[in-house]
């Protein structure tokens, strides 16, 4: 089965610019997660979707970050405007609802200069 | 607030050695604990999952133990190989299925 797809793999932008990341989960996985992983740290959950509804976005900096999951399949995560501290790897994961196993994509490495 | 700590942050050992990676957590009210492997430029791969009622889980050369009362887990790797070089992360799962992660241990196996 195809895994979780993410694009782009790498992105370099200047501070105050905007950027968007895309994630295509494994077919049939209703739960989708976006994580932020800063170098040297573990992943931090930004937002969790169940189909196209938000389950938890308590750690999403809503003044600059937004995410959507239209039609309960693909998802996009946007940052506008970006700050230097947003430099990180953004990981997308998906799972069958209420199952432990999360399947991770390769991530998008964002560098903000 | 649950916090997960992994020590050491980095470890380098010669090939063939047995080694232990450590994970500690502050709140023993966990649903389960999971060990992951992260390779550069790749996503996270689940290695072992231990339920809160279990003491250990084994998969090939890997053995993970859990002592919930003391807030500790260990990942034992037997007969290490250069291909085991990666960052190993542990994460505890809360009752809402969300994971709280450690920062990881970067392991280098020298040929």
C-alpha cells in the first residue's frame, strides 16, 4: 500500500513570507496529524483531524498557522507570515481512527532565513 | 503535565555491542508507550509498542521494557549493526490517543 505522501520535501523562505505544505494520507485513514519537529526535539502535535473535522488544535499558533482538510482526504498546512523560529521539519501522519499505529510521511524541512 | 526525557542525547558504540537506550516519563497514567526510529530525511517508523499492563515487548534484536510505577522504559538492542544507526524516540500515549514525545537518542554504530 502507498504510504503517506508529503510535498514539498524542502522549502527555504524568508521571514514574513508565506508557505504551504501538502499531505496525502494512506487511503482509508480517517485520522490525520500534523507535527512540528524542531531540530534536536521530539515532534509536537500541531493539529489532529478526524475526517474533515478538527479534533485538537490546542498547540497550533493560530495567529500564523492554519490547516484544512477538505473532503476528509488531503490536507494543507499554511504558515503566514513565517518567523525564524518556524524552521523545522513538518511531519504528517495518518491512522485508522482509535488505532495506535500512526504512519508517518517523510516530512517537509522548512528553513526560514 | 507529562514530560518525556531521553538520556543520553547521543551514543556511539562499536559494532556488535549490546546497548540500552533510556526513556523516562513524569506521569505514570499512560495508555501505552511506543519506541520509534527516525532516519535522516525519512519519516518515523514504529518499532515496538508496550501496553501499560505489559512489562516488555520483543521484536528480533530489539527488546523494550516498561516500569510504569517508576516512569521508565528501556530499549535494548542486541548485537548492534551499522544499519541500526538512527535516532530513537520514545513516546507515551495519553488516554485521548495523543502521543507525548521525548527528544530522542542519536545512535551511531561504528563498523
